[in-house]
């Protein structure tokens, strides 16, 4: 395939979501695969809805995903500027060109007239379209009125008769009756172009070969093709990407369809503790297949395997379990120092100040047990807090009395005290005597180790017990067991605390 020129053209109006990320991803993959260019263009002509925060967020999100663009507002390029508000005059000149060639006209209808017209059309159930009043104006008169400063918009002059056929790569030919295509506004009365004109002009001037965009544009797709054809330009390859369905598979996905543990926003996923590698994989597979198996693919593999022919127009269900699955797989592939570095901000956010060394020692023992980076806080936050001193009720395990627990703790402490400081660094040196103790006591391993776990960590779920004790250290481990023993001794003299 020849090197492509593709673009991501977001309107910075809200949080950057997985739909935008998927569009960026396919652009990026095709550009990298073919040795082409990936362009970031900011479509900020809707000046009421754009915010600088949204633009900063989308750039941060793309950086986080590793989808670096080759040309764009920050990095520049041969077609700068890459921000549409800075290209206002370019669009205006092109709109005038369309007026001159008879493909567009000035419309002087006041907003009130348009509102009345629309209300009447709604009432009579007529198609909601401009009635063409100004289309019939004498062009010389329209030019004179505009020159005199009369406010106006510029509309596309859609052919009245015939049909228009457009071609979408995933759906094939789509044919519509021209009379059903409205005379859309191309330039507003404030002189700013709308998407319909601005994007077509930019795609042409920037030499865009393939357009990936959301299927919400299918409705105005014929209009876009007509605009391009009116200029006599060549159309790009059009690829309208599938919509996302709710996790249940019923209805379109919206930001309201998520729990507090989920997000459809890219930085939201980052803050929940998902890895960019996992998010990329997850997103890439929503609406495309990359081969028979769904093992995680590296970015290089995604680039290598990407094909337009593997994209599907069928709606894709947003499956958060799959994201968890990918995240777990990627987490387990990280080297411990890398994992340590990635979980650090989560500890800091939780108000903990993790020691670098300690974090690196903890990384391998939590790696198998967390699904997101944020899970590391619940799992291993205790390492960075003072001893938690759990009360008797929490220490007691199912089927064990307080008196039995006291005995178990006492003997565990004795067994561990017999392990020298030097040997304490090896978890096998702790495991052997404690397993022997379980045998002697005639209790279940789950009961005794559950008790020791709560005594040492303050929690019922923790990293593997013996490895944890090694990191907590001999002195602290013994002290915590001692404290727990005291708690249970006090409880043992009061009957009926048994669980
Ligand atoms: N600015 C449009 C949007 O955010 C871009 C659509 C396109 O990629 O052409 O929906």
C-alpha cells in the first residue's frame, strides 16, 4: 500500500473518549504501516463549545497512548496552521469560489424566519430543510447586499434532482436522492466555516488520502462528497467506523453507562489504573480483527497486522471485562522496576510516600494479584502505613476460637523467633516452620495463615503471606503477632466472641 496521509480531526469540546482514541489509533496504525503521515487537526470552529482544557486533554491522552502525530498544532508541518479557527480566511475564499462556480449562495434569512419555517415544517411533518428562498435571489443583488454589510450565511446549493452515490469502504455504495439533501450552511454569519466545508477543504489541502471518522457522519456523507465534487477534487477513501454499544449490547454506549470503576474516557482509564498497552489493545479490537487469537498484541504487531479489510461496520460492544483481562496480562508482563514506577503515582495520590527500594521489592509479589495499578493501594498500601492493629473480631477466623487463636499466634511467634535475622530474608525459611505448625495444631492452613495475615497486614486480602513477612521484617512481624495475641487473649476471657 502506498504511504497514506491520514488525520485525526477532533473538536475539543469535552472529555476525550475511547471513540476518539480508536479513530486516532487506526489513523496511526495505517500511517506507520505504510510509512505515511498521521496529522492532528483541531476542529475548533464551534467556538461556543470548545475549551482549551479539552484540547490539552486530548493531546495528553494521545501522548499517553503513544499515538504520536507527525504534523499538528504543536509540532507544525507543511500545512500549518493545524487549528481551524486560524484558517478562517482559507475557508471563506473557498466558499466564495463555490459561489462563483454556482455551487453555493448567500442566504440573508434572519434566524427568526428560519425558526418559523422549522416550526411549520415540524407541525406539517414536512422534511426539515431550508426552503430555498435565497437560492432564487439574483446573484448580483446578493453580492451587492453582502457588500453593503448585510449579515448572511453561505449555503451549499444541492442539486434539486437526481441522486448522489457515495462509497464507504466498509459499507459499499450508498445512494441518496438529492432532493433529500438540505442546502446546508457552509459559512455562518460570523464568517466561520462549519465542519462540512472546513473539513473538506482541509482534507484536500492537506492531501488526506483516507478519512476515518465516526459513523455519525454517514447522514451528511453525500453532502460532503458533493462539496468535494463541486470543487473538482478527488475524494479520499472514506471509512466510517462502527458505533459502540453499551456493555449489555443493547443501545448506544454513553458515559452514563459505566460504574465508578469504569470509564469511557481515556484519561479516566489512566486514572483508574489501566495501562496504555491494555487500553490500546482493547480499543484496537473494537470494530476490527487482528488475527485469529486475542492474545495481547504489541503496538508493532498492531501496526503490522492492521488492515482496512479487517474493519467491520458492525456495532462493537464495550466490554470492560476484556479490558480487565488485557490489563492483567500486561501487568504481569512488566518488569518489577517498571511496575514499581507505574504504581508510584497511585500510592502518592493515596497520600502515601513509597520508598523506592521497598516499592521494587513489593512489585513482584503484587503483580499476580492486581487487575489495575490502583488495586495496588488496597493490596499493598499497608506496607507504607504504621502497623494497623486489628481488633480481635477481625483477627478471628472462621471455626477458630479466641483461645485457639492465642495458641496459634504464640506458637507462630516462637517458630518465627527461631528463624535468624539473616534467614528471615528467604520466605521458604518462614514457610516450612509455619506449615509444620499448622500440622501440629490440627487446624486448616487457611485458618492459621488467615489469622497471621490479618495480624501482620491488618487485612484479609494481601500479597502472599511469607513474602509479605519477609518485607515487613522480622522485628515488625514478631511485634505484630505479639500485639494480636494480646488482643485475642483479652477476648478469650470473654465468652461468646467466637465467630
Ligand atoms: N471534528 C469532527 C468530530 O470531532 C471530526 C470528524 C472527522 O474526523 O472528519 O466529530
